C-alpha cells in the first residue's frame, strides 16, 4: 500500500468559494482535491452544498492565489495606521448641525 | 508554504504562494522540520472521534516547561481566547497534536461510513434508505472537511490516507463493532452520534481556527443523524415484541462501547492537561461521559428500554446518574486490533483505495490532455 500511494501522483488542491444568497459575495468555505476544474466544481458541490448552502460556486487552483504573508502584516498595513483623519470621527461638527 | 485561505470549514490553502516581487518572508524554523510522518509513526491512543490523546507522547517529546518568548506569546494568545491560524507561529508539539487529532477524527468519519453502509441496501423503507444514504454521505463530507483542516498544518492528504491504509493511524474504536441488525442503525445514530455531538460541541471552541470552523459545520449536520437514529429506535420500540427485543439487543451491545468512546478515565490520562492548556480539549473525558449518561438515560426510559448496567442509579444529591465500572481491558483490546471488525474495516478501505487508483490516474491523464490541447 505504501509503495502504491507513494508513487501515485497527487491530485491538485482547489479553494472553494460559495455565494450563499443573492446579493452576497462569494465566501471562502474550504478546499477540495480534484484532477480538473469540472471535477473540482462537482466535488465542491457534494462536499460543501449538501443542504442548499449556495447559489453559485467558484473553484480556484490553490497555487493560483497570491496571498500576503500575515507575518508581514505590521509592515504591510502600517501606511493606514497613522491616517486617523480618514475616519469620520476625526472631524468635529457641532451637535446643532445634526447627523452628518 | 501555507498562506492564508482559511476562512471556512477548514480550507487547506496548501499550495498558495507568496506574492512575486515581495521580499521572501523569513520562515519560522519549524517550517523546515522533517516530514511530519516521521513523528507520527509512533503508536497513538485515539479516543472518541477525536480526542487525541497523544498528549502523553507530546509531553515526552517536548517538556511543557520549554517556555521561550515565542511559547509565552503563543500561550498568552490562547489564554486570551484568540484563535490560532495556519500561518501563526505554534509550538511543534501543538502542530503534531493537532495533525494527529484532526486526522484521526477524519479517518473515523471515513471508516464510520462502513458499518452503516452495510445496511443501505437493506433499509426497511425508501424513507429510511434515503435518510441513511444522506447520513453516510455526510460522514464522508465530515471526513473531507477534517482532512482539509489537517492540510492547513502542512501535511498532505496523500500522507494522511497512507497512514490510515497502512495501519499507522488510528480511528475511533467504536467502528470496529459490527452492525448485526437494523436496530444497530438506530442505536448508532442515537448513541454513537449522540456521544460524538457531546464531544464535538466543545471542539467548536478549539483554539485552532480551521478545526473549530470545521467542527461548527459538522455539529450542525450531526443533529439530523442523532434524531433519525432515535426515530428508528422509537419506531421499533412501538412495534411488535420482536422489534422491541431487537432494539434492546442493539442497546445492550452498543452501550458500553459508546461509553468507551470518551476515552480513558481522567485519572489515567495525566497528560491531557497539555491539550487543556492549549485549549484543543476543553472538557475532560469523565465530564463528557457523565454528561452523555445524564442526557441518555431519560431517552432510554422514554423508549422503554433498559440500560445494560445493574449498577446504574440516580444520585439525588449530585443530580447525576452513577454508572458501573467500564471494562477498559476490552477498550485496549479493540484499539490494539482485537475488535470484531478491525481487519474487515481496514481491508475495505484498502480495497476501495486500490480499486479507485485507475479512476484517479485517468482523471489526471484527462486533465493533462485538456491542458495540452489548450496550450
């Protein structure tokens, strides 16, 4: 068994995104292994939507996704950190003016 | 390298690369460790679907008091109820414990399809057949969510499957008992899935994010399993004398093995405090077992069935059902391979995997051909 599985080619990994309801964005739900996109879609349907959880499915080869490294998050998001004037509460408007 | 996609029921994110042009990230040292399976080869003690109770081994491998600054920060995050995500630094022993626990859990779901699959073609009605088929499909789905969660820890699906097929990995001892009658399908849903739910609800708050999220999905689906099982028991118990006897016989055979699913008594699992400290495990074996007995005894009474335990009595003072001694020798025997169905279960998985090899190879060959035509 070991020898057999050891020589067998690995089946590619796909990330699965599902739109749960009309008007919502596709959301990552998990992953599946499949040889090609068509099989990945049908595997995603079987694994992640057995109870009507979705209106539409995206599958994306895991290797095709470019991601930031969370270890770099301080450096990556630093530019926004000091810009508190981007938030509405930075500005003072008298109460009399009402909601703004 | 593992980077990031882990929002859902356990995304693997196994092959995701870092942005080109970005400076190469400094890899934490443990990412360069030897392949996981070398560490996993040693014998383990699986409990429940999941409770990995390899904590003993973990403790031997890494003294728990190895507290460098990274460990301290890690523990502080856990203490603050922060979730650990795949790219976060984690102690190697935490990673190993999780891989082992999650993969044992996944294997249990997959092997758990076999005892019930045994009755699909012989279900007594179309309604029961459709429900059982859906339940067995769910078990397969649960196995896949869990494999995906395990894969976020830098281990491949192929490695995990190989560990199951060559007997290195364990799965829950409960699936090494046979399903002799239709009533066993009722008893499994009611008791085995009931015990699994009891165990899995605290796991929804497990410190490892992908595992906790997979457990939330699974718990939502398990409730159907338990209810359909109880309904089968109810139908039998309201039926003819022979049907009631069949239900009682199933309870007699499943009761003790189900209590064993929660694992050895707390006094005999001295190292599980590490899993507790890491918040992988949140409730002790004995506490979960007691909770299960307290919930289940009234359900058995409602059915008019007798729990096969002459020592069972209600203790008004504590408000708990006190039960008799569990035969731990049997538990150890079944775990060690001496159960009625150990060989049959493993042989069935090996056969399924071998017979599917040409399908996997054909699918990959077809995909390669399609890509070549496009190129």
